[in-house]
C-alpha cells in the first residue's frame, strides 16, 4: 500500500488522541490521502477534520493533533473510578 494513503494503524494512533478527549469517532473525518503540511480543524457542524501530512511520522503528527485540539477547546477526559473497574 502506498505511503500516501492512511492505514488502519494511522487511524489507531489518531483515535488514541481523540478518544481520551471524548470526541466520538463518528465526529472525526480523516482524509484518505496524506497531504503536506497536514491540517486539523473543526467544521461548522462540529466535525473534527484531519489531513495527515506525507512527511514525518504519525506519532509526531499526533503530538500536533493533541495541541491543536486543545487549542480548539477539547480536553482529555478523566475516567471515573467506577469506569476504571469495569
């Protein structure tokens, strides 16, 4: 598979950032193709729109993703102790 297309592994890394922020997966739209410099935004309907860059690693991009999502007002959600036990 060409490197210009995102993989399921890429999506897993992206979800490792968005899930703890309480962003529902159906509210995340990721472009299938990678394109520099990458982009992170939110549509008027509240959908988080992501374009993964071609250069750099997905882990590097996800550090940027977390920072930019925090700038948009998202925060990491703390689990209740009851949820941890389930």
